[in-house]
């Protein structure tokens, strides 16, 4: 196991084994420090933010000819791990400040990497999901009797229960009863 005094010069000289040692030794610890900060702000937190912040931290250590990594001085008495954890916490706070300044970043979808400003229009996933649900409902409804299908069409179109009762020649209480029975039947027919 390498100590800090030999690890830092090897990192600065781009020794691949030293970088593997660095990630093996410090990755989980740094991600833990980032996660501690992120847990205090769940409204600004997302699914992959810890990994993103960790990646940004690593890029920061490499950028500008490894200026930040070169600034570590073991003579000051701070262990490398503690110094790196401080950088990790600072990176997490910087990330959170950036998100707070740009609230539309919190609306990022988990499966896309591009940033989009807020919009009232539904996203593509919501549109596809709604269409799929309509197809499933239509398939399930085809198993109902013609009268139940007529009832379901009226109900799903937003027709008031009183109007449905008048249209079908039944009482309003029967409308509610029929609705629950049809919904229960559709749930039984629905694939899991």
C-alpha cells in the first residue's frame, strides 16, 4: 500500500496504476462525503448527482495541469483523504448552488442528459405513456359488453353521473355502482 508521499508524485506523472490506487482507495469515501451533503437538500437532489459531482471533482484534479492536486502539501499535516473529502464536500455545495440558481435544472428527466427549460407541454415519455395506456384500456374494454362499453365511454369522456344515468335510463347510484364494478373487472383483466 502506497503512502501519500509516493502516491501524489505518481499521480502527477500520470501513472495509471497510481490512478487506479487513488480510485480504489478514495472513490467510495469521496462519494460518501458528497452524498452526505446531497442528503441535506433532497429538493435539489437527483439520481445520478453523486456520480456527476465525483466526476467533476476528478476532472478538477486533472484540469489546469493538475494545479489543484499540485497544491496538496502533506507537510501541512492534513491527510490526503481528509483534504480530498473537503474538496468533495465543496464540489457538492458548488453543484447545489448552481442548481439553486437554475431551478429548471431540477426537472431533468432521469433518462436524458440534455437540459431543457421548463415548458407546459408534456414531454415525449408522458405522451407515449398516455397513448400506451389508452391502447391497453381499449383492449381491456373490448372484453366488456356493448352496454358496459357505452357506459365506460360516457364516463371517460367526462360526462356527469346524472347525465349518464339519464342517457342509460338508470339511477345515479347505479352509475356509481356500475363504475366500481367495471373498474374492478378491468383491473382483473389487466396484465400485471
